[in-house]
């Protein structure tokens, strides 16, 4: 039971690192796309027409949603990461080993449950940011199409 609970918590914590990496990549990609569209429109404002500027507005709005979701969920948080080793060491001399293993396993399960709401919120943020990036990409393509057709 102890190894299962420890592995479950360790997996959750490693997934958190993965979600942070995804949020950072989405934020980077979104800012790059918005910068590209803004640069093209700045270089060819006459060819952009109203459609190009509307596309930039949509891309900016989508990027704002993406950035909000990424930045608010990339902030440092206190995660329940496991039992204090010093406490375990002290209890090792005063408790039965099987009881100590059971209590440690229960602690790991409680830490996992304590992290779960914040973990789920981060997963939802990645989903929302991904959708915003798709919308931003579509707006970028529309803006580039307006410039290409007029140019």
C-alpha cells in the first residue's frame, strides 16, 4: 500500500511539471503568433484592410485569454509533497514498522487529495489555453489571408 500511495503522489507531482511546461509553451507560441501578425500588419497596413485589423483584434483577445490562463496557473504554489523525513525518523524508533508504513501511506493519500483541486484547475487551464491558441491561430491565418489577397 505504501509504494502504491507514494507512486500515485509522485506521478501527480511529475504531471504538474508537465502541465507547467505545456502552459509555458502555449504562452510562448501565442505571443509569437500575435507578434507575427502585428508585424505583418505594421509592415503592410494598406493591404490589411478592415479584415486584417479585425483579425488582429480577435487574435489579441484570444491571446489575452491564453495569457490569463497560463500566467495565473504558472504562479508558485505550495504542493503537498510528502511526509517530513525528520518526523519519520523520529517515529521509526517509537512505533511499530507496519503501523508507521500504514500512517505514511495514508499521509501520501491525503497529500494527493489535497493537491487534486489545484491539479484539476491547472489541467483545465491547459485546456482553455489550448483552445485559445487554436482561435488565435485561426485569426492569424485570416489576417494573413487578408494581407495576401489585397497584396
